[in-house]
C-alpha cells in the first residue's frame, strides 16, 4: 500500500504519471495511423461481433464497458511498469528500499512548504528545540550565540581568531538528517593529553572550513550540505564578542564561562563591543519569519547575548511574527538561582525593552521527586510557573506539559515543538489555520511514531 502514497497531494508524481499516459495514448494512435487506420475498424468490428454473440444484440453500452475495461487494464499495466522502473532505480540509489524513499519524498515535499521559523539562543536547550521543529518544517533558521569562551570553542577562538563554533556545531547536528555515524563523528571529542585533547571534531571541521573559505557563513552553509541539514544555522554576529556581567554588588565579571562561577546575583549582562554588527541574513530571517522562538537555554549566557547584538531586538519588534519565549524548566546555578518564570521574562524585557516577546511558554508538568533531589544537590530547582506575574509584564503566559524525564529534566523536543505550533495555530486567523493545521498534525504524527 506504500505505492498509493505516490498519489498523495503534493508529491508531484501524478502529473508525470498522467503525462506518461498521454504519451502512451499518442504513441498508440501514431502506430495505428502508420500501420493503417482500417485495422482500428477491424478491432471495433470484432468488439461488436463479440458483444452480439454474448448479448444477442448490438449494444453501444457494452462496447463502452469493454473499452473502459481495456483502458483500465492499460493504466494498471502502465502503473505496474512505472513501479518496476522506480524500484529498479531505488535498489541502486536507496538500498533501504522504495518504502523508505516514498516516505522521504513525502516528508521533504511537506517540510519544504512548512512555516518559516526563527529560533534564537544557544546551548543544549536550543539543540533540543531544533530536533523537534525539524520534524514539521525545513524552513528553520537558528540564530546562535557567539559569546562562548570556554572549552574547545574558546581555545579555537583564541588560537585561530574565529567565532566559537561549539553552539553552531550542536545546532548543525540537531538539524541534520544524516547517518547516526556522521552525527557521532561531529560530536566526537578527542581524549588524551596532546594538542587535540578536549577538542570536538565538529569544531575542528568548522574551523578548517572557515579557514579554507575565508567566511564563517559560507563555512556553515557548506558544512550543512555535509550533514544534510534541514534549515540553516547562522551566528548572531561574525565579530568577536565578549560577554560581561555586572553583579548586584557592583562587581564586573568578564567572560561567558566565568559568569556562572562568580556565585553572585546578576544585575545585567553586556557585550563588548556594544555595537556589534549582526549578520544581515539573520536580520532578514527575523523580519520574514512566521514564528520566532527565543530559548530555551541559559538566560544570561545563551539567550541574552543574541538579543544584545545591535539591531536584533529592533528586528524582533518590527517583525510581524508571533514571538514566543520558552522558559527554562530548572533554575541554573550561578545564573538564575531562585528565579521564577516571570523573573526570566523580566530579565529579557529589562535588557532589551518591550515588544520582543508576545508569549511565554512555561512547563506545567510535575517533576519526579527523585530527579528533583538529584538536581537540588547541584543547586538547581524547578522554575515556578507564576502566570499572573508574567501577564502583569504585558506578556501572555501559556502552561504546557513539555518535559521529558529520563535521567535528566529537559524539554521533550516533540512535545515542545507541538506546544509551540499549537500556540501559533490558535493565534492565526481562521482563514490561515487550514494551511498551518497540516504541520501541527505532522508534529503529532511524528511524536506518535516515536512514542
């Protein structure tokens, strides 16, 4: 029954099957004309004689029925031949089989017409969200922080003068539609005690591509081809940005990796240079988006550095897209100790002003007490969903069950993406809902298959 899927709307297969049928008909007619049209008369006479011998009378209806049966048989033979041709090609190109190919084509056709979504952030949270959204659209643009200065990314930044590739690599892998081995390769981190120790292969790959091509945007574009990425990954800026923080006691801490280690409440964060130039393509994507998602991720070190890049907040305000902030599930030691959901939202508004967030999506799912106890040992606690306080800030609040509890408490990619799409679907005018409903349902189907 998988062959029937070739006839689904949007597969761009039926038109070619019809053209094939027209070609067969014209070819048959041409052959008849070449050989002599009188043979057609002989065939028709034979049909009349046959129907007369069966029914005892000349019946035009019987002739039509006979002709329809012949036509149907021809169409079935054409479809069978087409299927055999497709299978013959598939056996070489896609060893997994035709069922896998028809499913792949069906998803590609659907995903390429999906809603235009921009996701802004960094860290693990952004990667989790991207894994869910790529199930419903290929029109994804991830705008990623470049303020990281620790680990492999920090070393490559200092040694080669490139923007830190770590978060960019994670987003490429999250959006990849490639073999598991390739994903493992990009995420592989070298051990030992030599110069490569601690470096991720993916980071080195992006660094090498940047040196070869001389442009980080082009390097990311070419890297996306290697990983068969659905969508695109862009840095918030191609300049070297250093993140700093002013603590409540007035002290200044320099460096993204050092801020959480200070152990003091944060008053504000800032970037240097303050007038860092944004990536033009990222600004264009924000202005053209149907949906913009901010977060999830470390509030002060992953989310806000993007919004502080000159022009990004203004583009958010100018965009007609629905803007959703996804609040973290747990507080982060050294950054958001004791923060409720409304305090996360307030921090964003205090840094870049109003108009950048329409909705705040907060978790409404209870967390297993044993997991809570494990996190408490690290100083992390569930973020309280204080909806009324959020709405007092002029931002609408939506509570959803969006977490996945295995060994860690994190957002579930498909639950999260489905919740976000539901918000957009509810927000759209009735006339536009029909178009968007397909992608909302596709997210649910994907979730059901993986359940």
